[in-house]
């Protein structure tokens, strides 16, 4: 049973706590150093502790849970609406205190260290992927200034850049040819670095039962399966499949009043990386659905004709997010007949 409610604003070294003393009818504020935090709460009555989901939040949530406290991680955007007055650490802690007591609070599930390990691999992989995209765009731009045009796409650059370097009839000088050769070597190195992380993700996928089951869903590969398995866990943090899809920003925004229901584009809230992976996977399914007679393909063909390719891709991403939540929360296998 919780004896009190606490709003805890965490940081790198200094933590701010806010609670309310009902006997004295006044707020209680306390500043704690990093080394003091766990010692303080180890001797504090069992409480409901609200923490804004940010860097280090999952670590502190796990540690405080071990001490018997009930810890709730709150969506940062949700907490922001409760800040009163100017922004400072104690006001932030007070906002967390107010937010954690609300019945409709927006929570974030506490990640295990294994879930965070999977996310670690994905975050590190994002680095060379971004560098590779920037490198390819730079090479294409610099070559176009010299009258040499390469079509869009990383594969096109991989194939055509070596041919351009070997072509002695183009206008590249010795210096520019040397510089572009160095850029090509960087591209090869980045490709190998990304492949190394992809192999690691594949091993993680094969060792995780949930992500293995996710692979049966059309448009879900090892990258999407592992990141969603690390994000959703057992799916208990969401009351319905729509709640999970909404948390990823692939449901329509509303601007409605009275009986006038107005639906806009997708909200694009939540985890952009997962939303991107789901939509990329959906696009791959759409490209190969033409001519197929299964239930899903027929639905997609009709949807493309009625709403267009991009909206159909988002619709399938939404459907897949709901299916994955159902598989995780109900511990079920994928059933193509139900899609």
C-alpha cells in the first residue's frame, strides 16, 4: 500500500523530490545528490514514485522498484502540461507529482536491461546508417557539379561510382578522382559496419521468442521484430491495440467539435524509429501484393486503388502494430486468416 505520492525529477547528479504532507497541509521539497538517492529511498516509506521518462529513467525505476516502491514512468509531453510557473527543477517535480495521480496518465513501460541491450544495438546502428546517407548524398551532389549524374539510391552509387573513377574520358581531375576514391572506400567501410550490426540484430532476433514469432507477420523483418519486442515487452502497458498504434503516431489526428468529426494526417507522435520501420516494411509488402489472391493482398490492392500507395502503407503499418501488440499481450502466434 502506498503511503505517499512522490514526484521525482531526475538528472545527471542532482535530483529533486516533491511530495505533499497532509498532516501539515504543505508541500515537501528535497534536493538529493546522486549518491544519496537510493540510500534515502531505502529508508523512506513505500511510495508511489512518478518519474518523467528520459535518460536514466529506466535504470532508476528498476532500482527503486527493487526497494519495494511502485514506480511509474510518465510521457514527457504529458508531464509538460502540468508545469505551473517558470521552469525549474522543483516545478518539474511538482508537475510530475500532479501528473502521476491522474487516472488517464500517459505512461511508459519500464524496460529491462535485456530490452535496453536490444535498443543499444539499434541506436549504434543508426549512426553509420545516417553517415552513409549523408555520404551518398554528398557524393551525388559533388559529381553533379562536374556534369556527372548518378540516379537516387545507395545501390546506384555503389555500382556507378567505381565505373566513374575508371572512366578516363570524363572531366574528373586527378585530385577529384583521388577524393572520390576515398569517399568510395568510406562507403564500403560503412556498409561493412552496418552489416556487422545487422548480423548482431539477426542473432538477437533468433534468441528472442517474441521477435521470432513477429517474423511471421508480413512486412516484419529482424530489425523491426527486435526493436518492437524490446519496446512492447508483454504489451501490458497498453489497454488496447489502438493505444499501442497511437503511441507510435500512426493513427489520425483529430480536430473535431460537436458532431463534426474531422480527421487529419497521422499524429507522428512517439517513437519515430519504430514508426519508420513499420512503414518501410509495409511499403515492401505493397510493392509485391499485385496479382496475389490472399485476403491481405486483396485488401491492400483495393486500398491502393481507393486511397493511394502511401496511405495504404500507413494503413498496413497501423494494422501490423495492432497485430504485434495482440501477439505479445495474448501470447499468440500470427494467424493470416484473421488479417
